[in-house]
């Protein structure tokens, strides 16, 4: 099936309302994206802020006449008289297949490979994590995940109990198990992440050593030797007392999901409970390491 799309610029005050209006005029979907490289990090819970310059893309069936739709937009009080827009044909593709074709095995550290479940394993002698991310975050391609995987690869995890705080697809939890951890506990606020982690652990034949919890179900007396949390700077700061309470004295900590400019402030904050190392960086992102006091 083929489609056409109408693309135009709006602002953070009107883009959502215009998107709703286009849906009422037979748009199949609405996509909004940043028009001028204005990143938005860590919105407050329940908020979905938009950009000052927001690109609105409305998708329609290929035989739809968009001239009346454009005329309607031009007459709308929230649209500039000089509306600039474009109408484009959208190539019919198998988008899932296209994504799969571009997701390749990746090596982290010296021993560890992350291998998509639909790809051949490049090094059968390595420690291979077979991954299908599904709907949960975590494929290894993001710098924060890579920083955490490299850290885990550099540890001796034998006989260690590990916590993966914000487990997503389970990539870090499964990697820790295959690197020798005795047990791993994964915690995530998203039930889909719990299911993805469970499925990936089963795929890697290590689900018998993995426990998974939503935050409200996590045992209050949970303790570990190693904790990795790849979330965001705001939640990392808010959850710091809880994260610290889960680590044994001398336990090792890795925090990621934070930007370079956030690293020093968070390092100083966590120094209340941990002996913190200098931040490690990859591109614009950072990882913090510490030892529980």
C-alpha cells in the first residue's frame, strides 16, 4: 500500500491541536519532530513537551486529495497566512525488515557480543547475548548502553548478585548473567520491559537466575554486590537513596543515561553514599562509577 504525507512547521503551542484537526480530516497518523535541533530532556511525569519549531507530518492514503486539507489549514487561526508545506509520496517498505537489516552484531569490551536473534553469531567462542529488543529500550547501539556493557565486561562477576535498575530489554541483565553473575534482579516501571527482559533471558537460557519486578513489587530488603542503572539524570538523583540502599558495603555502582554536562553534579550528589570515580564519556553521554561506602 502507498501513502502520501503533508509536512509543515508549527510551534509548541499549536502543533498538537493541528494534529488532532488533521486526524479529523482522515489523516492516518501524525508525527511530530524537532525542527531546529532543540533537544528536550527529562520532561516531568505526565508531560509531553513539544519544540518551539515543530515539524508536523500527517500521513494519508495515496488517493486522498490534499488540496482541501491544505486550504482548511490556511484558514485556521493558529496557522500563518504564508503556510509553507510540502506533499510527498511515501515509499512502500517493510519497515520492520528494513530496521532488522540494519541491526548488526556489536562487540563490547573484550569478551562480549550483542547479537540480534535474526543474525548469525560472528564469534561462537565469545560471550554472546542473543537479543530481540521488542518494544523495550536497549539494543546496545546507544552510547549509554554501550558504556554500561563495557563496564560489565571489565568486571569479575562470578558469585555476584547484580541489580539492573531500569532493565528495559534486559540487555544489561542478560549480559551480566552470561558474564558469570550468580543472580540478577531487573527492575522497571514498564510491564513491556519486564516481558522483554523475561523473553530475552529465556532466549539466552539464563532465566532461572533472573528475577524481575515492577518498582512497587521490589523486595524492600533487596541487596546486591553490583548495581547498574541506565535511566536518566533526574530519576537517578530522585532515586539515589533507594539505589544506595540496595548495595552492600563495598558494592560497585554504574550510572548512565546522563549527559556530559550533568555528570559532575550527579557525581557530587552520589558522593554522600559512594566513593565516586571521574566520569567516563562516549559522545555526548556519560557513565559514573562508584564504590558503596
